[in-house]
């Protein structure tokens, strides 16, 4: 089962659509969650910085610059890891306390970068406030913790997004494979039925899903078709039998009339013509009955392995005198020891009809060649002549029952010889091709081995 077939199924496309919709939902949810959490962390950090600033300003109001400097040193001792940083500067830019390298000149909130001792770039959130006419105080907090949480959120949602896409694709392929498996089962059943095995039915899993209901509908339709086919074949056989009996009686009476010397002298030619006509009608009905039996697949039980080369040789030997008498040459190119499984009698009749058809419907001097050989792991045969051939528009119609070309209507025959060939070929799953031989006609026979 090709993977391209999986991607073309409606199941996979529907699954892919749902995956895209779900992935988009995850992406939107990730953006919303990231925005909310990031804003909450920023507010928390700002509140912490503002609390520190309030404490420092309170220390300045109660103890002046001395109290402020002492408070800064105490807080730097508490925050040795450097999560909080402080700086007190005079209006002239003189550092009075704190380890922060610099602060913005304008009061209020700001963000700026600093170069760490290890070479990395740090991001600080800074709040600057004036302290009367004495200078400015700044409180800064490292945003590293906030950035780590934000990165973790992004990584988590990216992993979730990837997992959704991968699982969706895998799930879509799994669903499509299951769907294709059931469709393939239905296709094989339909193919077997199209070759004539009307006993086959589409399997039902009992799940009650859409494919089960479709299978039940198809099986009901196949049951009805099988009944109609059986009825049609029975009606055809009954008609043939019912007409054959009175025709046989008529022929017997004509035989009696022909055997009477007095009647023979008076109507001899008429009786002979009537007998020939009756023989033709009986032959037609025999052919119709034979075709009906073959199409009903009642001859499959007689399939055996046999020497196909011997069948071809026997048929050529049998028709060689007839071809020579008609002024035509019959040539055989038969590879030895080619064996296949099938009904030997029916395949002999099929080849005989093809050779007889070529002899009957070609002018004197025609060269007829019959070949048989192995090719590409199979067996290929051909009946080819250099006669007038068949118009391209008629090539697919020559196997129809009672169909005869305009130029062949004056020759004896019922128009059922090639119909029997088609019936035997279908029974054996043989491929028939009608080709232009430039000039003449070539019928290629490909046997399934």
C-alpha cells in the first residue's frame, strides 16, 4: 500500500484539517497564556522594586543621607546574590552608596542592559526617584528569573505544538491505513465479482459504521444481481432447449422426406436446403448453450494443468489441410513444453475458432501464422494474417454474439465463433487484443500463469 495513497484519502485530509485547527488553537492558547503570565511576573517584579524603594525613601525621611546609606548597605548585605541592586548618587553624579554602576537621569521606571563579570549581558528593571535636593536613589532587579519562566513557557508550548502536529499526522496515517485496508477489501471483492465470481461478498465487521452499511447495501445489490443472472441464464437455456426440440423434429421429418424416392425427385433441392438451414440453426443453439455454460463458470471444476504447446500443434495439424485446400498457408511457431492450468477442451475450441475464422474470412493466398511463446514470466500467443483486416471501429465488436462484418455476411457461420472465444478467455482470465497487422489482423492472447 503506497504512502501516496494514504495522503490522498479523505480520512487523512480530514485528520490533517483537524490537526491544523487544533495546532492553531494551541498556538493561540500559548500566546494568551504567555502574555498573561509574563504580565503577572512583570507586575510582581515591579511591586517588589516599588516596595524596596518605599523602604529606602522612608529611611531617608527619618535619617537623611546617613540613614539612607546605612539602609542600602544593609539591604545589599541581605541580597548578596545580586537579585536586588541599589545606587545613591548626588546631583553632581558622585556615588554615595550602592553597587549599581549607573542609573537613568530621569526619574521613574526604565529598563537597561549591563555587562556582567562573566561576559553575559544582564537585563535590569530600574526605578529611579529623587531624594530632595541631595540627589537620586535607584533600585534595580535582575529580570533573569522572569526571562527563565517566560522561556520555559515558550518551550512548553512549542513542545506541545510539535507533539500535537506529530501525533495528529501519525493518527491521520493510522486512520487512513485502516480506511484504505477496508476499501482495498471492497475493491478486491468487486474485482473478483467482475471476473465472474458472483459468490463473493464484501465482508462486514459488525461495527455498524458507514463502511459496514455500505457493505450491506452492496451485498444486497450483489444478491439481487446474482438472482437476475441465474434467472437470465435459466431463461436463455430454457428458450434454447424449447426451440431445439421442435427443430430436431423438423429435421427428422425432412430426413424422412429426403429418404422417400418420390419426394426426393420432386423437392430434392428444397429438402437439402431446408436440412442445411436447420443444421445451421441447431449449430447456433448449440453454440449459445455452450457460451451460456461457460459464462456460468460451470467449467472451472475441470481445470487441470496440461501441455498448451501440444494443443496448438494439434489444432494446426487439424486445420492445415483446410487451409491448403482454400489456397492459404498456415504456419506455426510453437515453443515446446509450455504448460498452463485450465480446461484443455475449451482452450482447444478457442484456438480452433480463431484459426477457422482466419481461414474462412481471408482471400486465397493469405498467410496465417499462429505463434506461442513465453514472455516476461507469462505466456503469449497470437493468430496473425495478412488479409484485409478489420476496421478499427469494428475491432471491439467482433466478439459480440451474432455480430458479423458486412463483408463476411456472404460466408457461412452464425457469428458466435468469436463470442465463444471471448467466453473461454474470460473464464480463464485471458487477455485478448485485436491489433492491426499492417496489413491484416492480429489477435494477441495473453495467458495468466
